[in-house]
């Protein structure tokens, strides 16, 4: 993430498990919902977040603005 801070405001539990990814990795975009991130025992959908120096936005806007790319690590 190149040192950029993203504050996460709202997430939803995702039922899908991504065995080939590492914890904290962006694994998928869900159209109309948000960005999916792998967790230690499953995954979460980021449905609202605030990138550094930007306004708070929906998960769909995060996808459209390409703030987080698939394969990128959040930690």
C-alpha cells in the first residue's frame, strides 16, 4: 500500500474461504458490495473505508477508484 493509511469503517463477513492467499491480502472484488480481504479463518468484505486524504467511501467506490488492488497486503 506504499505507506498509505486506509481507515476501515464497515465490513461484512464473507462465507468464501481463500486457501491460496495470505492473511490481509486483497483477494477479490465483489461487484456491488466491496473488496474482499483474506482473514486468518475466512474473509471479510470491506463495504466502507476512508483512504488517506480522501472522503469516506463505499466498497464499490473503493473498487472504482482502484484504491486497493488484488494481491495487495493491508498489513
